[in-house]
C-alpha cells in the first residue's frame, strides 16, 4: 500500500517511544524552519500552518514531514486548530533556541578547558623562570597568566558596592554618630536657607 505525502489512512501506525533517526532529523529541520520563519517576521499562526502535517491546514497544501499534528493526521483525525498550531510553533522555537543555547554553552566549556590547558603550559614556563632565576619579568608574566585564568574561570568576585546600614554592618548608631548626622543636617539646612536669602 502506498502512503505517500498527503495520504490518509487509519492503517498508519506511529512509532512508540522515541522517534527514529529520520523522524528526529525531520523534527530538527521543522524547528530550524520555525526559527527561520519567526526571524523573518512571520506571525505564529502562519508559521504553524506552514509547518502543519495535514494538507488541509498547511498553507502550501502539502503534508510537512513530522509537521504539527502528525499524530492526529496519521490517525485520520481532525487537524489542530489555530490555537494549537500557534502553541506548537511557539514551543518549537523555544525548544530549538534552548538546544542551541545548550550547544553553545557546551562549546564555550570546551574552549575554556582548552584555554586552561594552554595557560597551564605558559604558567609552568613563567613560574619556573620566576622561581629558578628570580626573573622579575617572569614573575610579572606568571601573575598576568594567573589573572587571565581567574577571569576565564570567573574566580574573582567583585566587592559588594552597597552602603552598609546599621543592620547590615552589625552595629548600632551611636550618640556620636547621631550628633554628627544632626550637625550635617543643620549645615545643609543653613546652606539651603542662606541661598534663599
């Protein structure tokens, strides 16, 4: 029996569990197409229709491989409505972007590991010359390599830039501090009134 593109049959069966390699590739292609369409400024409903499995709702009147509503189409059921198509398109773009971000983070981690190995080798040479020969330039170079490694691995923490209050500083305002504060307020008021006259 030929179940070509656009054909319906109640005899079609869906694979149970995880999609096979071809289905995963088709889903990845669909997600890439969804991102491309979204980046081109295409609205979510149009993206959903363009990537729908059922030719009855597909804007190109074809069965998009592993398109939205493929399970329903395979069972001969009604295609997804507009709201379901919009939801599917949004979900595809969100998942595709998440996968790309994860891939990018993995590549960054790999590059960080390679750079750490390079810095280790450079540090060894500079450290040996600094310690063995007492070479001041080698000492400076070793310190710069350590600084670079700290930045690469985000080991340096910035000091907090907040004002300490009595609660955060763990102390109480003293009478002297209050007197000084009142004196400053008085000076400020005098300056303000003096400029009015």
